[in-house]
């Protein structure tokens, strides 16, 4: 008999709207504030009862840049409803979360090295985050004053947060731009001008990514190679209980085996097999730590014929057995 799942019991539910408090104010407290030449820098420390880490914010001319870097002591689900009326950019540099962004509250996975940009009028949903996992996110909120000043109001149609093709991988070029946000270029005016230029660059890069990497889910036929690779990545992620050969995937995408392997590694910085194995092991770890499902069922859910083969693969990957992983709770 399948044992009762305990996932929901392991998450602390926080209703931010009822508490009339922001996520940042709930999790952290301000420790330093400095303003000079139109640039306000605020530093926060995560409250020790929730975890450890810090948040740094820059405020200027209709823009807020927030860099969060922390680890939680426990699993959380944060529910919130708020009026935003701004362009929201998010870059998940490390960690993972589940997003619920519509009335159906259907969960959407948001993982390390992924990003999105959307104009949000009103947000109603939830964020599910996990304990003991390093979390780093860079968020940029751009209000209408800045958008209008730089001609974005009339000339650009931004994504909505409910769009299916919202989430994109962070490109290498984008990583370079994001890293520059954390460099100190001096106080006041110089730093503000630099950050303003970087925000414009990041918006432009993300617009270009949506233009060239629009995740059309109609299928692989007649798609450009780069789109086929993104579709393939999604196919693998949604079918972790299966196993594919490179030949099968090449036939599925219509690409040669050599092009498939080389382009996948170039774009995603890992081989197809590495990505697929990583996703399988992440799912297995989640099931081990958040459910009472027997190991043989978890093995089947990530494509292994029996628990013995799965346990051996899990130990090679994490240097510990599934039983030890489950016992860490």
C-alpha cells in the first residue's frame, strides 16, 4: 500500500496579505541605509529564526534592484496578493522554487539559471521554497516612470506572468550583465548612472531572448534548431520516468546526433545525459525528503527498473544512499 504523502505538512504556510506585510519585511530586517545623488542602497539581514543570508537593494529613478542570497531553515509557502503595475524581471542564479501565479494555483517549476520578464498589474499567487538549499535571486522592478522615460510604454509588448512561454534560461551574455550589478563603481551619481545603463541593457537582452527563443510548444516540426533544443529540454524534464537514446532524440528533433549533442552542450553548458540525470536525481531527492513513497516507486518515477539500480546511481551522484538522504529529515 502506498504510504500517505507528507509534503504539505512539511511546509510552513505564510499568508502575507493577511499579515499586511511584504515578503522581504517578513523574512528580514533592515541593518543599513545610505543615500547619495539619487541612489538609495539598503541592506537587510535574514531573521535568524528563518535562515541566514542577506538582501541588498538599490533604489533610483523608478527602478528597484534586489539581490537576495540566503538559505532557509525550513520549507515555506508564501501566499500573497498585491498591486504591482510594473515590469518585473527575475533571474534565479541558484536554487529552485515553485510558482503559483493564477486562479487555478497550478504549480510551475522555476529552477536554477532560469529567468523571466513580465509586466505585472496585480499579482495573486504563491511561492514555494525549500529548506537547506542555497537561494540567490536577482530581481529588477521597473516602474512606469522609467519605462515611459525610455520609450517602452508605447513601443514594446511585454509578457504576462501567466504566459506559458514566460520562463527562459539565463544566457551567458546575461550572466555577465547580472554580475556587473554587484560591482561597486563608486558612490552616488557614478554608481546610479552605471546601474541605469545596466538595467536598460538587461531589458534589451531579455527582449532579444524572447524574440529569438520563443518557446513555441506546437512541436519540433519546422522549428529552428535553437527552438528545438529548448523544446527538447522541456520534453526531458516532463518525462523523467523514461529513458532516451541520443539516436531517438535526434530523430525526435530532426537534428543530426552530432549537432544535437554539440549544440545542447553549447547552449546549456552540460551534455544531454548530464542534464537528464541531474533532473532525475533532483526529483528523486524531492520525493525522498517530502513523501513516504517506497524507494522502488521513486526509482520507477525516474526511469529505473528496480530499486537496486536506482540506489547505485543515486549513490554515485550524491555519494550517499537514498536511505541516508531520507534519514536527514
